C-alpha cells in the first residue's frame, strides 16, 4: 500500500513539475514563439520519371557533375495527403555527404516552394527514417517490459519524465535565454529524485542513492565552473555553437558546456550510487548488528570493483560520440600539442574527466550516507523468539 501511495504522489508531483516548468520556460520566450513550423510531408516514391546529368566545371577538379532525378511521389501526411506530385532530387558530386538516389518504394520527406510565376514546385528534402527508429524503440521498450515486468513499467514511466523534463523544460528555457545553470541543476535534481522514487519507492536505499547522486553531480558542477575559468573557454566549440549564437545571442555558450557535462554524467553517477546503496542495503540486512565502519568499508570495497568499468564506460561514450572529430584531427598535420589545446578537444577531455571524478566522489559519498542510514536497521527480526512453554522441572532420560 505504501509503495502505491509513494508512486502515485511522485507521479502527480512530476506531472506538476513538467507543466509548471514548461509554462515558466515558455514565458516571454520570443525565440520559440516566433519559430514557424515548416510542413515537410512524408511521401512514397511511385515512379522515376527522368534522370539528367549536367557537367559541373570547378577549378582544379575534374569529373564533377550535377544529377537531377525527377520522380513521382504520393504524399502520406499533411494537408496534401494522398496527392500525387512531381518532385526533384538534386545530387552534386561537388558536395560531400551526398545522399543516394531515390528508388521506387522509398519513403522520403518533401518540401514545397513556389516559383516566381506562381507554380508549386516539390523537392526532395531527406529520407524518412522514423519508421525504422520507431520499430527499434518498440523493441527496446518491449525488452524492458519483458525482463522488468512491474519494475519495467516503473522504469518506462521514469524514462518518460526524464525525456519530458529535458525537451519540454530545459531546452525551451535555454533557447529562451534563461539561466542555464539554475535550470540544469533543477533538471538534474528532478531526474534523480523522480527516477529513484518511481522505480525503487521510498526507503533508506532510495534516499542514500538520491543524496549520493546529487553529491556527485554537485562535485562535477563545481569542477566544471572552475575549469571553465581555468581553461578560458568561450563555448564556441564547433559550427553548431556559432549557428546557435546567431539564432539567439542571449544564450550563454559557456553555460551550455556546464549543462552538457552535468546531464551527460548524471546517468553514470546515478548508476553508481544505486549500485553502492543497493549492495550496502543487502550487507546491512545480513549483519546482526550493522555498524558504521563496517558498512563504509564494504562500500569502498564494492566501489573499487565498480570504479574501473564505470569510468571506462563514460570515457568511451564521449570518445564514441565524437569519433569523427577525433579521426579528423588525428589525421591532420598539426602537432599533438596544438590539437590538445583546441577548445573543442579540451571540452571533450573536460567532459570525460569531470564526469569520471563525479563517479569517483559518488562512491565514498554514497557509502558514508548509506552507512549513516543503515546502521539504524532494526535487527530484532533476526532474533529467534521461542513461543512454546518451558517446563524447567521436567527431567528427560538424557539428563539422568
């Protein structure tokens, strides 16, 4: 009963946070309010009408050409649904990363443009990849429910609130030019508390996990602020940061580095804190008289085994996400010293190291907090109580 009450209360409070947070984030948000949504309907290619190649003369380059593929497509969504249109796909060998030519049966996204004489022209924009992604997501969710059962449902609910807190609260707040530091801290606190309470309920283990995780995130945040100043970061790490600054000059790019590091490290830090808190809960339950020193020592020993793999996990995740950049810079002719002093590389290293330090500090913090809470565990349930009558005057044959 208590578990259901806690789940319901946290569920309601989480919904309230998302609604109020979104309202505050969208208040006076002139940037998002003036964004116009472009209709890019999905369509199926039904017929290839024409393929035309035109030579392209570029100084110093040979065998360059443009290819125009004219095709018929049936629109599957939007106000023009079920309409057959003639669209064009343009491919240039001069442009790197050119997409493949459309074929019959391909699902594509189109955009419409009016010509100077008032004609409606349709063009290929991108391949539609949502169907494959939806199938993969469904498999992922199905596996969570298959293996987790009741716990899996709680996990999915917490995952939904995590995603909503980022896309409906944090991102609108950032784009609206609000304080990124405050919103990042609020988002991390919400994700931590809602996740542990929804998934694990209210217990000593839950509070040890939450406090240990929040402590690790605070350490990571303080280190990020210190290193932002020490490394003289500007936030202009790539072309995306430049475009973002052009769209909204009020956005603090250095604060985005802060937010990215904390959000990126939160998952790993939370994982470590629950591992420590859960393990120490089992240790305390099996002890006749749980004491602070023994539980802390056990937490440190467990943390040593977790430390290596979790730190590797975080660093490998950052390397994997920026592998193309690493390959490009490694293949360049610049010196190693120059490469490591580039801001984009410095930020990647900062993310990996600060996140790892957050994990390392979470281990002792969670151990100490768990030991403080678990040492008051009621052990009377492990004491055997004889419920029969003892006849001290009866003498058995063995006693003679």
